[in-house]
């Protein structure tokens, strides 16, 4: 019962923080991008603070947090990592589904922050638009985040890596840093389990590998690290 109450209280916190900041920060959309990035960082930090003090869910970071013009390939279990990335990284440009831009207010903020929308059914023209947005982010020294499986997966599900991550890696010619974590053990639908989400930034994959070699190294390195985190004893 306590778990459901704490999860419900966090949901109220999530809605309240999101509504207030979405409205209060609307004038920032006419200012330079840095103002909206700052607001998104505060939103994410407030939500993580709520998770910690309301739901009892904290975070541990292992490895070096990336900065600057790099490609980050992250596992995607839940909404938790999209929040955490906004708090951990400096001005991240996250590859997102184009449909998210249709959400009132939220879509406006995504565009202003420099997120990279991708239309999965758009064919070659969609890829060209993604490349152009990614190049712009690199020129502005933004770390680019992509979820290589393209959608959320349940912990322990068989990997299903899409070719988009290899295409970005080959196009950008920058190091790719795999990001493993175990958020799926704690963010379970409505429930927020108490404990500690562990985020691990792994050894960078140097640019210059063939697409096939890169995909093999990325999947092996990221899946091995993720499976190891999923098997670790949970800590409250």
C-alpha cells in the first residue's frame, strides 16, 4: 500500500512541476536556446529530487559523464532515462520520435532545445533531415543521444538494434559512448520502486569503424554492461 501511495504522490509532483514550469517558462521560448535548456535542466532536477524524497528512488553514476561533441547510445527502459539525461548532460540533443513534437507546449520546448526529431516512415528525406539536425548539434558542441533500439524495451528482452545509430556514427565521425543503466527495475508503469538506479557510461568507441564492426562492438559492450547491472543486488 505504501508503494502505491508514494507512487501516486510522485505522479502528483510530476504533473504539478510540469504544468507550472511549462506555463511559467513560456516567455523563454523567445530567448536564445540556452534559456530553454536551463529550464529543462531545472525541470529534470526537480523531478529527480521528487523521486528521491517522495518515492525513495535515487541515482548513482559510474564512469565519466560525457560532454561536448559526442554520440551517446543509451538503453531505453522507461521515461526515467530521458529525465536523467536532461539533468546529467550539458545541452543534450536527443533523437526523438517526430510525433512528440505534436504535444502542446512539450513539443515547442523540444524544438527550442535542439532535439532531433526522426520520422520513421519518412524514408531518405527523413534521414537527410536527421543528418542536418545532428550536424547542427555537433557544430554547437551538443552531445547527441540516441536510443539504438528505437523504442522502450523490458529488462532482459532480446536486443533489437536499429541501423540508425550506425548511420549517425558513420556520418558524425565522433566517439560513441554507450550508456548502460537499470532503470527498468524501478520505473514500472505507474509504480516507482524504491532503490538506486545505476547509470554507467562505458568506454568510448572510437570513430572510424565500419558500420558492421561498430554495431557488433556497441551491442556487445552495451548489452554485457546492462545485463551485469540488472543482476546486481538492488540497493535502497
